[in-house]
C-alpha cells in the first residue's frame, strides 16, 4: 500500500470512529431527554435525534456520501414514498377527526 | 441492494405509520404501557447495535484495503454484537412473558396505570410485532455475515468486496430501523 493510500485509509478510519462516537453521544442525549422538563416536546426531540442518527449511518456507514447518483436516488425514493404514505395517512386521520 | 432496502423501508414504514396513528390517539395508554418496558436494557441494546454497525463499516473499509484478516475480525465482531443484541432482547421478552405483558398471555392483572387495558394491549401488540420483525431481520443478517466471513476466508478480498459492501448496507438498514424503534417504543411519555 502506498503512503497516499494509507493516509486516505487512516482518514476514513478516523471518520468512522468519529461517527460511531457521535452516534453513542446522540443515544446518551436521547436517553437523557426523559429527565428534562417540557414533556410536550420530548417526542419531537427524540424523533429529531433518531433522524440525525439515521442520517449519520446513511451518509457515512452506508457511504451515501460517495455513492452513485442512482443509489442515492433510490435511497431518497424509499424515504420519499414513506413520507408520502405517512403524510397522507395522518392527514386523513386528522381531517376526519378519527378518535 | 438499495432497491431491496427501499422496499424494506416501506415494509417497516407501514407498521410505523399505523403505530404513529394509535400512539397519537391513545397517548396516555401507550405512555403507561411503554413504562413497563426495560428502559435500561433497551438503551444498552441500542448502543450494542450502533456499535455493530460501526464494526460492519470497519469490515467494508478493511475489504477495500484488501486486508483479509481485518475484514474477518470486523465481521466476527459484528456477528458477536448482533448475537448479544438478540440475547438481551430475549432476556427482555422472557421478563415480559413472566409479567404477562404479551397480549396472548394477558390476564386480569394486565391493566396498569393511566389509560385503558385494551389500548395498552394494542401497544404490546405493536411492540412484539415490530421488535419481532426486527429480530427476524437481525437473525437473517447474522446468517449472511457468517456466510460472507466464510467466503472471505476462502477467496481473496477483491472477489468478496461487493458482497461485504452489500451485506453492510443491509446490516446498517436493520440498525436504522432500531434507531427509530427505540424512541418509539421505549421513550413514550418519558
């Protein structure tokens, strides 16, 4: 392995370690939200933290950062359809006032 | 692999959507039911699974660097962490069975805290369906990682690179599902 390659390898390794530590920090954050006041916003904070974690895993562990456009498009598509499914379902429930 | 993952997103997504509707409608019952789950074990398990994703990412990095030994070590660590996760999950299930929290074992003692017993039972239906489905995915994942490790032992790293990468994508997806399940199930009303 040339020195340029091993340098890139070391940088990639460092990125993975940093992402892993960030994920554990976010987990600690979401677990400690329970001990904060403002009960009304806990669910929203926890959801935001979960999304941040998913984004970190997607971009760095699943390498979406450097994937082909096609792979990114399909990944985004999956979440787009899910977002549509959720939005329309919740809109339906909300508008009809289902109890 | 990405196409398969997109279909899996919608597979789990439908359950998530249905759960969200009931979680909103029966907020009080879902919160009191969620408090019966083991917050500590759930949190530890999340850390275990996040770490298994890290070792899986290390395996992909190692196979790209053509280091067979590091690849196998990282894959083995991933399998061990996945097994630990399943072990802890099994421990939780056994506690919940003993406490008659499983809907099919529910008896008169099922009702607890604020809310209605029927709605709390619904929470546990969701809990067992979603964590069970997730566990099945993890069992499959462990099997695939073991298989890929054996192939890495036999062939040179260049030939298994795409295999390790694809397996990694699946593993990380299963991790992401848990990243959402954890606050959805364990942190309700906390």
